[in-house]
């Protein structure tokens, strides 16, 4: 396994945990059964408030005193006590984490619209830059992103599918692409094989752990 993915866990959907350089970050933490590994987050990034991405119980499960929560500005009603609310293009420099908020939406479908103001994030921990795209289609703005690892949705119904995800991985210059939002009737493990034919980097399919 690429050492860029050391201590990276995909739970399901868009829920990811990364531990690197003494920092633990959770993106879209969910209410999951106890696993015996109940460490807490230094940072929580939230992409949008859909039920399969946003869980108050999931946040509570990984939150500790001092956890920094970052969310879209349009989520203030759902999460008034977040530490930072961001809009596409906003940047934060925090102790242990640099974050850029980027757009995440559908181009034609109405599941995630530009007006919703929902987000993906480009963030750097130590020397590694990650891009978590949130729930989105391929967007031209992805050509302006540079990252080492890209977590890209492959659902193909609510978000882009595998072929678009391969294009997105190439656009953002990722060395490693990790598919997320797959494993249901819209995108199977076999569907992910298409990505490697279109993307010259490493495709790392993580096993769902929840």
C-alpha cells in the first residue's frame, strides 16, 4: 500500500479518518458501532447535511475538548457551534492543518446544487495534501486543485461515476485516487475497474469498515 495511505480508514459513504503527523482528522463522521478503536478527532470537516453524510451522533462520538469543527457556511442552522464556517474559495491556516474549501455540487442533477454552498476540502497534514471532494460531479474547477491523495465519489447517480472520477483524479494531479461513495446498486466493486484505464496514477480501493 502506498505510504500516503498509512492510517487512512474509509468507513462508508464519504466518511474518512486520517491519522498523520500526530493529527487525527475525520471527514463526515457517522454514527457507527463501537469498534474498540475510539480515538478522538483533532479536526472534523463536514461536507453537507444529507443524512448519509451528517450525523450529530457521529460528531459526538469522535469529538473531544478542543476538537475543531469546520462546516459549510450554509450549515449554521444544523451546527451552530462549529468553529469555522467556510464558503468555496475560503482558506484556513490552523495549528496542524491548512484547509481550502472548494465547490461540491452536481452540474445538471438537483441533488447538490451550487446554491447549496456545500463543500469539498483540500487540506494538508504534514507534507501530504489530501482532496476530499464531498458529493459532487466532475467540475472544471478541479483543474485548479493540486493534491497527493484524492478521495472521489463514484456513485454514478447522486454524484459522478467512475469514469468522471478518473477524470477528476487526473485533473487535480493526484498520485493516489481512493474511491468513496460506492458499494451499492449504483456502483459496484467491478465498476471501479474502469478507473485504472483512465487514470495513470495509483487507484487504491479501500475496504468498507462499517
